[in-house]
C-alpha cells in the first residue's frame, strides 16, 4: 500500500511524538452446511488503513476504509486531532519502550493455499461429514464448516519501520445435536465453536481427518442422551487438551496481559490478580506447570512475523516450574514497567487500535502417557470439549462446562457422564496439577474468536495443551 | 462530523449492480458505520479512536442456488467485483433446498432513529465528559475508568424484486467504573447509559452514580454462598435476559431443539411475572422497522406471563416451518436460517428500586454480573456468572455492608418463577447491536437466588 509513507510524512510535518500507519487487507471464505444443506458460501474482502498517533503525550487513532492518498492523509490529520483531545486529560505522557526497528517481510509457510482448493471439493468433504453425523434417528441438527483467511499487511512508522506480511489461516469443524424428549446434547469435532484453526494451508484441514472421527462423535452425542448426570463433589479430573486450551486462555492468558494488569480494561473485561509484585513470588501452579507465550510455534493461530507495532515475534516464559515469571507486554507497557515488548500488540483489522492480545499461550508437555494417567487415577472424571465458560473480573473464580465426561474407576474408563462441569480458584487449581501428558498428545488449539476491548476486537489466538490431571476439584453441573 | 453516504447514492449503486445481471435475483445490503469512542482508565484517556467503515454484502440466487460475497469498497467497480464473486460462488455451490429467494416490496412503519447532535458529538466533547468524570472521582479519592462513545450510520436494503429500505441511525453510550485505590479488595461502582439523543444524556448523573456506589462498596466482607433473596439492578438482570434471548428466541434454536421454548409453546415455562416482548416501535430506543432481508419488523410477545408464545423467523426458517417471517432475519451477511430479536422489552412492575430493596429482610443487592454464560444446559436455561462492581447485604431493608463477589448458578426457568417484584421503570441497555436495537429492562426482586461459589484472593 504505497500511500502510508505520505501519511507518516504529513504527521511529521504537523508535529507529533510518534506515529504509525497500518494497511490491512483481509480476504475471508466461510462455508457452512446446516442439516446437510449449504447455508453459507461467503467470501468477503476488506481493506483500509489505521493510523495511530502520539501527540502532546497522548494517543489518537483513526481508521478509514479508503486507499486513496487524500483520504489516508485526512485520516492521519484526524488521528492527530483526536490525540490532542486525549491530551487534555492526560496524567502522564505516553512513552514507548525502545525496540529494534525492522524493514522486513514475512509469509506464513503453507503447503496448500486454501483459496486454491475448489469450492466443490470443500463442500463435498463437509457433505460426507454430514452424511455420517446425521445418520441416527436421535440427531436433530448438524453443522459442518470450513474457512480460510488471507491477510496482507504493511506497517510503517515515524521511526523508520517498514514491514509487510502475508498471513494465511485455515480451519474446520462440525457439531451434532441429539434430542430425546426434553434431553438435548451436543458433540463437536475437533473442538467446539468453529473447530480448530491454524496459520497453515489446507493441509491443516486434511490432517484433522474429519471423516474418520464423525461416527464416534455422532455416537457420543447419542450416548449422552442416556448418560448419567455428572456427580457433584470433589474429584480428581483429567482435562483433555481441547478444554484445557480454554482453561489456559481464561485463567492464564488474559490475566497476564499487562495492559489489563495495569487497569486499562477494568471497566469492561476487568483486571487481573497477577500483579507486578507477584512476578517471581507467586507460586501460580505446581512444579509441573510450565506455560510460555510465543508467536513462533509452527502453525499456531498466534504465529506471525511481527506484531502491529512492529515488534518481532519471540518466546516468553510466563510460568516456569510453577512460578509466575512473565507477562504479555507492549512498547508502552515496557516503558511503564520494564517488561519488554514481546510481540503481543495486535489489532482486529485496520479499523482498530492494537491492544495486548494473546498469541500462542502454551502449557508445555509433560512426560505422561494418557493410558498411564488414566490407569493411575482411581476415582476421577475425564472431561472433554468446552461447552460453557465463566470467570470473574480478576480471573480468580472460574467455572467451565464440558460436552462429555467419562468417569474413571480403578484406573479404567467406567461410564459416560453428561453435563460435566468444574469450578475452582485459579492458583489453587493450577497448584493441584500433578501430571501433564507428553508431546504425543500435545496440540496447539486455534481459537479464532477472542474478544477484548472497546470497541470490541476479535483476535486469533492459540493454546498448546495435552491431557492434564488436577487433584480434588469441585465438579458437578450446578456446583 | 458524520459524513453520510445517503439513500440516493446507495440506491443508485445498487440499481447499477442489479442491472448487470438478468439471470439471478440480487439482494444488496449496505451498512455504513462511523464509530467514535473515548476510553479512560486510571483517570486518564488511554484510547481515543474513530473508525469509518462501510460493508456491502451481495447475495445472488437462482431458484435455490445461492452465492454471497461482501466488500468494503464502495465504488461501482468494487461492487461489480463483489457481484462477480457472488455469481461465481453460486455456480459452484449446492442448492439450498427451501430457500425462498428475496423478499417482495413492503410498506414499513416510520421510526426516527437518527439524531444529528449525536452524530456530531466530537472528540473534544467526549474528552470533556471524561475529564468531568475523572474530576468527580477525585472528590471521593476514586480512580475512573470507562468509555464515552457515539455511533452514527446508515443501513440500506435493496433487492431485484423492488425492495428499497433505508434507515439512518445514531446512538451514544457511556459506562463508568469508579474504583478505590485500596490494595486489597478495592471497592468499585458501575453505571452506564445508552440512548439516541446525546443532548439529553445525563453523563453527570451516570458517573456520579458509579462514584457513589464505589464509596458504598468499601470494606467488603466475605459471605458464604447459598440461597439469598436478591434485588438485581437492571444492569445485572439484563445480562440474564440477554443470554436468555440468545439461547431461546430464534426459530433456528427451536428447530434445533436447544431452545427452552422448543416443544413447549402454549405451556407455562416460567413465572407469571415474566412477559418479554420484542418491539422496535416502543421503548427507550426505537429500532429498525425492517430486518436485513427487507421484511417489515413485527412486534412479538415472546413469553406472555410465563407462557412460551413466539420466536423470530427469517424467511428461510419460516418457510421451513410453514409460517410467515417475522422481520428478524439477519439477511445476506449471515446464514439464511438465522434470526433474533433486537429490541427486547421486559415488562415492568409497580415498585421503585428503593421499595424493592426495603422488602429484603436479609438479602443481597447486585449492581451487575460479570461473564455470564448460558450454555451449561440451554433447555433449562442454566446460567452461571459472578457479581462485580458492587454487591451489598441488605438487612431489614437497609444496606448493611458491601460483600465480596459471589458466583451464581441456576436455571432461569426456575429462578424467574421466584420473581416477586419488578421495578416500575425499564432502563435502556445496549448490546453489541446497540446502534440498531436495545434492551429495556427493570430491576427485579427474586427470592432464593442460588449462589454457588465465592471469589478467592488468588494470591
């Protein structure tokens, strides 16, 4: 996008402390089959420019859907005007931490461009899935989807940064709903809420083996109709990686966003109990809990070359052997706290100002085989696939519901349980963790819809996890 | 200053595109939106943003074969590319059996949903409100956070059958959280406001209320979870209703069997005090008189004195049921089966908020909830969530002391049977579609509300 430097030049001319301009173009494809019928084959394109300015020590931001030079320069002037309005209430002048300035390019490595796969091939795959998951009298609704995203970006700043990136995402999933009288149950694959996504090509969808799992998922949805209710009380639980991904997301990822910690999200998403004085002091989890943030894991939905303020992707330890050691940070937070910017500033398109967002927040694999972990559990519940989520405004008290549970008795899977749910207090919960399965069971689950900020922004994030055991957790549907 | 594109230009662009193809029906939706938001935290403005965007979605259909494409390039060339994309998709797609095609032209009621003063509310004016809120907080040693926002836009629905629908919209909103600077258990108070005419906005009353609540929330004590009589202020009650709407009132949710209303129409599913309507033509904020398919928006009584009565239907879901569409479809930008009420009005009662609080011998008053989720068991409408920004033990009708946050988990179908009183006024609340619709909800007195957990320190 050739007009970004002109906008930056104009802002330099008018006088500002700092400015950056981002062009973002997104091309999106969504295919949805509902009840065997193609309800959506949608393609969208969206492009525009967002300009961020610091003037008189305060932020201003404006975005425009036009790529015309005149419109972009006018938008830059508007961002400057807004920054000056912000300055009227500023308590402290905004400063940015020093980072290396790059002129570079980055492309998502892919094998098969998802936009090159013919539509009829994708529809055929989803139709075959539907044929299997709908093949039972108790099935009342099915949905199968796949999608693809291309993102082209350019970032230019008054400091001399000039970075272009081409990112590719692919994803797919399906769900089956069963009903018997008043009882309604659901199973999804490979994960709930649009499946599993990655910064990969169509090979990611192929490797999901959607068809191979369809019969089992349908049968589990039917089985749940007659399953016993999850009992209430204290139990050991083993959490499958697909559910643990959301547990990490809500109880670790969000509370280590340093802007949130410093209070900037307090009116909407809330604050965080993981305050700066707890770095190096809070025993967040047991010794087997190692959580790290990165934007470099191959295929992770939070993987890219540079964030939206030009900081190169990297890896940061968040929890090391159970000890809380790191944050997701930005240049502004670096200047305020000393925690280095680590490539976590991301904006939802050109329209929005970057915020600190999760990237890939991963629980490092342990050394257990899943079979051994089940055999080692005398009286436990194995819970899989998220159904509901809730956590308080400091990320301490949480409650999650799952699609399916399996009671474990004497080291063996005993019976299915419907409506399994568990609740806990974040550090108590993670300190009760005593076993993490090894890399054979480890997968980075891509979540394409993490909400934060006002106006609300949606980010694409990921969480690596494998089945993990927690001791003596409160379980039960209405606990 | 808002720059409207205007009905004439939208219609001209649409007509030009429709003229480019004579072998397919064409539906075009325009949504132009200018959103400005000033966000404050730690008693300073930390974000001040403006975004101006126009989304154009084109759905083409030939019989039951459809294709959809969208763009934000508002030029004849950009829209032509979008049309070609949609036509290409239509050729490759499978037929959608039962797709009824575009809506026929209809008469729409008139709703005035645009106020120029709201559209023109600028960054300096928003910053002034923020500065005044911050100054008010200082009087009580409180830190202010929140947002002041104004949105203006226009929506046009055009199709090759002759539908022409256009509406201008404007709305404002603000929310404030006032917090103490105590290290442990800092008190906080919350208040919010939405409306269409910013010149009538009581910003001062709103941030003052947040501050007064924060002062009252100091030194909270921990109480054990259990069953308590509660007064849920409107900001708390609306979160339950918003989730109930999401899981219950679409025809699709009924067809899939997951709605609490599915198979129970005409049956009493909850308490007498529960009457929920969807009505774009009344309430604090008028809504769109048509849906995104160009169908006139009907007013519906969804639950009538506890009895399951109606849900919304898009043209596609209505055709499947053999009923008339209700004017709540989401149109080309969503799946044809999707619909939802956007203008929920919960019936009011005959008590003031203070009168309801005075009826509590030993209960809890709740300002609002955090992170409510209604997907635990949608047939029973089981929901869970946490209190936040101010909850108090009430003894003999008087505020005794603030309490630390609690988690509730309960079936709303059962819980709402225990509603004893409703506030005599409904308060407007926004949602993610607040530029278009809104919720009007009163406070509620509910007996034996089930709290199942309490917050911990976390460290």
